[in-house]
C-alpha cells in the first residue's frame, strides 16, 4: 500500500529542513532578493569575529575568545564552523553554575570549552544534519546535531539562526553554552552516539546487562528505535516496577531486540514499507500521523540520526512485543 502523495510532501518538508536553508524559526529572511545582494556579499566578506561584532549579543563570547588567546586564530584561520552562544546563553550558564563572568573567564578549561564550539571546515546546516556527529577542535570531542520537529539541536542547544556567512567560515547561533564531555569521544557505533546524546542511560544499561551492547556496536548495519530515559520512566510508572526490576526482567533481551532492525532504514524507507520485521521476529507498524512519524504508538522525536554502523530514530515510548 502506497502512502498518499500529499502526506509524503508534508513529511519531506519536515525531514528536508536540514538540507535547505533551514526554514521556519531558524532564519526566514529572504536570501535572493536583488536589493539584499550587496548586503549579503558585504556580510560574507567579514571574518567570524567581525561578523559576531556586527551581529551583536556576543560580548561574552568575544571576550572569552580574547581571554583564552583564541581571537586571533578565529580571525585569521579557518575555515571554521562556529556554534555561537549568545550573551543570554552565557548568562543562563552563569546562573546555573552560580558564578560571575570574571570567574568564568578565569576557568582553566575556558579554551577547551570554547574549542568545543568550533569545528574544522565550513559546515552548513544540511551537512551537519547529514552526518549527525561533528568532531570539534576540543581534543576531537564530538557534538551531536539532530532534528526535532522544526528545530535543529546541537547537544540539545537550539539553533536560533543558521548559516550566517563569514569570509573564513560559517556561524550557527545557539541558545546554550556547550560543555565538553570529560573524556574524548570516538564515534564508532550506535552505542557511541547514544552515549554522546546523554538521554539514554537506561537503554544503555539494558543493552549492557543483556550483552547486546557489543552486538549493537558491531558491523551492522542496524536501525535502532531508541527510547529515551523519559520513555523508560513512563514505562516503569505504568508497570509499577523499579529500574533494577526492569533490568532483571527475563524478557529484557526480547524487548530490546524488538527495537532493532537488521538493516539501515531511514524515515522514508520505513514509511514506504509501512511494516518492518525486527531482530526479535515480530513486525513493527510505521505510520505518518498528524503530529509526525509513529512506530506502533510511539512517536519518533529525532529521525535519521546517523551512526557509523547504522541509524537511530529516537522514540518517546518503549516498544513492547
């Protein structure tokens, strides 16, 4: 049974956001009007630092770059991709950590934090989403870029303006400061992407307890429907059990395998098939509904998150065979 054309068009509009100019609330200004052509050329002739100064609202970021002796490198080097937290983003971090701006600037890890906001090359919106993970200049530690509704998130920080041009790179404005993980991240499998994301501690524990973590980290390719910690919390409340009781469930392996397909299946492929067979042996139903793509009765929160050995679709409910 084929999906009606008009429904595929709606889905395409959502899933293709990352490969276009990032429509909606990210940047709706016209890009090709003749009266803007000179202004666009003038703006793209500015280096990243000059562009931030012209944009405004990046006083703390610019001060931090200078304090950490990184400003000259960002002016003359590149090309770079910069995830740029606004002054409000830094203000939120200061309030969260209960520290002052001078204390932040005196942090011995300041340079490492700033470099976690910089990637090599000119990575525009579509390129970031097509790879999902991006290594930064902070010891190669990666950030995770996902699509959630019409929002693009970098480590859960929302991109409020994308693809801001500069002569030596591109800027993506974000609403939170990115804090690098304690250890360098090497992205080799689905498991590594789940660990980087940070919302899958229960799923990772379940995979480890059942010994399936090594399998899912194998050659693959796999498609994983990944329930978040919040999804597992909902299930635990419904069943009236503790996390330890869940992890001791003799059917846990079967439940986990019901979330895995033994091939790489993107959102369009899943919708085209309408039904897919899991490694547990039972089928899953895939449907396009009013509020998005659903697998059985679980909504896909983040579609098409790429990993070296497969693809992840984040879901909001645990699937029970």
